[in-house]
C-alpha cells in the first residue's frame, strides 16, 4: 500500500506545484494520474521516490515513511521502485545492454559497474528483460539508433532490472504515436497483471479508459478527482481540463 498524505511542493521560485494532495494506492493497482501540463503530475510522481523533495506532507510505502528516509534507507527503497520517463533518460551513445544494466546499479559493485564490468548473471537478467519487451536483437545496438518506441521499451527493461514492487511511469507515451502508445502501455499492463503496482501519468482519456483501474485528477496542483475512469463525466472532465477542453471534447466524450 502506498499512502500520500497532504503532499505539497513549492519550488524556490514560488511556484506551488502540489497543494495538500492525499490518496492511497493499494497493491496491484494501475493508477493513472491525469491533468493538463503543469497540473503537478510529474512533480507528484517524482516526490513519491524523492527525485524531487516534497515541501510538506508524507509518503508511506507500507509502514515505511519515504519522506523521512535517510540517504542509505532511500537507496534501499529505490531499489524496489522502477521509474519510466517521458524522454526515456537513456545514455544515448551507450549500448542498449549497458542502459538496461544500469537498472542494477543499486545492487552492483560500484567500482565494477563504473568500469562497465558486469557478472554474467546480470547480463543474462538484462537479456531476459529485453526479451520481455520484445527487443533482444537490439541488445548491442547504440540507444540513439532506436526508434522512440524501442527506446521506451529499453526504459521499461531497465526498470525491470530493479525487480520493482511498483513502477512510476511519468508520461511514458507522450512523445509516441497512438499505435506505439498502446504497445508501451500494454507492457505496463502485463507487468501490472503479474503483481507490480503501476502509477502512470497520462494525457488522453481514451488511454485512461483502456488501462486505468483507478484515476486521480490534478488541476493547478490540487486533487480535483479520484475514482474510476467511467466516473469522469462531462462535469468532472470540465473540472480537470477546463471549459475550453470540455467544449472540444464534448462531441466525443
């Protein structure tokens, strides 16, 4: 169980990205966070694993207070939290295999990993992760030679190397076309069915309806909706996305 309590983030320039956001994520959920750009989605996901430090509030994972964890404790916690990024966050000039193996940095000998020396067991694990996302043939290709969809698969394979209990996916399909978007989300959906909790931020309601077991809506840093995708009626859509978006979307909702 992940529990968010009164999470607030104020950036040094005074921007209030989150305002007293609270909700719970039971184990096995595929929770989707929706909202306009700038609504606080990315900040929320990054506060959960403290890539961004919250200003106020608490994040609990089971009985562990992530927000109070020491650097050593946080390293251990992050070993079990996979992260998938919108812009892939790959080392573009390195091979796919090297990028995937970087998901084991929290477990590996730091000196050997710095020299890119990995045990055969870890290389086999990386190849298995690439097989799960359908690109084992790209293992020794440079990351920057891959398509966007293939690079995002590498990002998922890297997250799998952590043997995560849950995955945070920060707008993982924002830069992909609709066909590739479904392909990537289907990989996350399969992992979810295998018992990994997924928290994913998305823009498009058709994807939300297809994949989410539950939805949290943000607007200007505030939680304005929590429920199932089918409960997002026109009034709720307007509250999350605003009047103009409601008018455009009204013919297709």
